C-alpha cells in the first residue's frame, strides 16, 4: 500500500502552475496525494483552523508567510529536513520571510511583488516614501 498524503492548497491562476508538479512528484516518489483546494486564502485559513481544531489536519499546507505565525501551532519547522543544497535554490531573503523566530516554517512558492502606479496628470513627482 502506497503512503497517502493530504495537501491543502489555495487555488488561483498564480498558484495552479505549481500544482501541476504534484502528480509527477507523487508518481516518482510512490505516494498518493489527495489535493484539497481552497477557493482563496480566507477559505484556506478557515479550513486549517477547522481541521486541526478537530484533531484532523493535513500533511502539507500551502499557506502564505503572513498567515503562518497565526498557524504556527499546527506547523512543524523544516529545519534539518532539507539539505542545504536544496535550500540554495531559493533567494535567501525569501527564505528569511518564511521563518518564524528563526525557524523555517515554509518554502517560498512565489514572490508577490506590490506595485504602485500614480497618475502623472495629477501627481507631478513620484512619492519618495
């Protein structure tokens, strides 16, 4: 019998490409992966709290680093589970954002870049801060 993992992931076009790697990974590693998709982050956060609050849970959660501190009670640090060579492919600053009190609680799945646009017909110079 193959090991079975339950994964809770957030849906959406910015994440869906990443999830295409799950099935090839499962075949290569000889595991079954049940993927449960949350519609959005509020739905994902609710499902995490409900499942772990009832004593169930997930083997993998694709959450956001800004929500991880509130979910820390249900997460396990990844320190010592990954070879430094595996971590070397990630931007060190992105890895730092995935740490809580120095412990690594996640791996970056993407970087969310905020942009500021302004109307030059109304604001002559871009704000400096």
